[in-house]
């Protein structure tokens, strides 16, 4: 035990993988998007995602380019990743 006891709360969190994993192409696209989006602090998405399609990609996803990565939810990142895979393969990301 610590003296004095720390004034913090703690918890144990368990994580389990989904039974159905995303296709490798979609997983790779999500990794690239999140790395680019969060790679530079306080940068708007239109700039941080420029190499991946920037403003055009964001427009197609219905996401404003002046938003920052931390304001997107998982569904919005998923939509961007699926559009990225479609652009590269010309097909359905679930069948990649």
C-alpha cells in the first residue's frame, strides 16, 4: 500500500476481439487514416489527410475539412476508411 494513499480511481478493463474481423484492406486503411489524422496536433483534417485525398475525401464522406481528428467518431473514421479502400480497389471494402 502507498502512504499516503493516492487520490485516483482505477479499474480493470477487459478487451475481446470481434468474432468477425475486418478485411485486411479496411484495417490497413483505418491504420493509415488514424495515423495521418492524429499525426500532427491541432491540425485540421483537410491538411492532415491531404496525402489520402484531403478535402475531396472529406466532402464525399460528408465531413467538414475544418474539423480535427479528435472530433470524429468511430463511424466517421469507418466511412473514411471505406471510401479510401473503394478508391484504391474500385470495389466493396468488405470483399477485399
